């Protein structure tokens, strides 16, 4: 069964460093997302991406964040200068055309980011 | 309360019993979705119900939606130990984003 994969599973970084979180969405999906979940809190939407551009983003997704689809398979989230409060589990998700806007999204296993 | 709030926050039942989890939301929606998350793992999409639907079934899952009360319920029948997980409702009101609730932690004792 196709699945979304994410690497690394755990990333530890120093405050102020740049990190890139990587995702490989399901191959025939067209919509891509990043969410985060701070420990003990709700899953929060960060950004959605379609047709090589951001289609929607939340207030969390400020200038420190960027997304890219550098090739036909990878989807990345970059945090330019990490802060302690960026420590969270980051989930990538993808969706196909079926189900229309807001249809069921397939989530990856997440990358746990720890900022020291 | 915020969009997509589940109750109870935690639920403990015996194997074979039914589990009911509720979700309330505040704004109008296109659809409401339920997800499961095993500890330390990603979210698994369970079922989607559209705003013009009232009830939907998938295997042992039954979801209802009452848009007049802005609430939904997820019923898991004949629960199994493997159903132990956190369950989240998520609403889609426009565009692509999902707004998640805080989740219900379900424990099914064998």
C-alpha cells in the first residue's frame, strides 16, 4: 500500500540553525501539506502546496519557514533559524484529486524536531 | 472552545464494548474527518463525512454529523485491544487546511 514517508525520524539541532525536513508524498498525489504537533498539544496546520506554489498557510508559517518541491518526488520544509518553540513533531501529508477539496489526507509518520 | 473539540479527553473500556467519542466545532464546515494516532506515530485517516451527510459507516466505525448542533460522534463497535489509540476529529471549512481537535485517548483493555 502506498504511504507517505518522512526523513529523518528525529532531528536534533541547536537554536539558530537551519533544518530541512524531508517528505516523499504518495506518487500520484497532487496536494501536499505540513502540520506540526507540539508535545501534548493539537495538530496544527502550517501550509498547503499545489501546482508548485503555496495555496494556503497559517499564522505559524512565518518568514522563517519555506517549502519546496525540488523534484518530482520530494517535498521539503525548511526552518531558517530554529527557535526553542519550534520543537515539535512535524507531519507531512498528501492528497489525491479524489474527494475534492479537503478530502482525506494521508499522513507520514512524522519527524520529531528537538531544538536545544 | 476551539474548532474541533473532542470529549471525553480519555476513555477506558473493555474489549468487546462500544466506544463513543464526540466532537464539537464552531464554524461552518465542508466536511469533518476522523483520524487515529497510535502513540508516537502518524495520523491515519479513518472516515470523512460531508456537511450534507448525516451518517456514515465504515466497517466497525459509525460517524454521525449534526450540523445544527455543530457536532459529530464516532462510534467504534465491538472494540479490540488494537483500537487503543488517540482519535482526532478535524474540520475542513474551506480550501485545503484541516483544523484538528485535541483528541480522545481511547484505551481498550483485553
